[in-house]
C-alpha cells in the first residue's frame, strides 16, 4: 500500500479511497455526544471559577512583587 520514495512514504488517491475507516453505529455516536455534553456542562462552572480565581490572584502577585503587601 505505502511506497517509500527517497525516504518519504507515498500513497496514491485510489489506495487512499480503498482504506476502510471504521465508525461506530449512529446510536453509539449519539450516546457519546450526550455524555460529552454532560461533561462540558459540568466543566463550565469550574472554568468560570478558575478564571475568577486567576483574575483575583494576578493583581495580588503584582502587589506582592512591588512590596505593597
């Protein structure tokens, strides 16, 4: 399938089209999408909290380096 030409692997378009790419059934894909959305929903408040913590921490560090604390 793959040929080496001067140290580079090469594959032609016909060989590429003949490669079977497995994919899960649509039901499994939809289940995965639901789980992923749930994870992302749970992650959003954590990302907001992290962003808020960073926005509070950075000025504190600046004040500490300036000797204001």
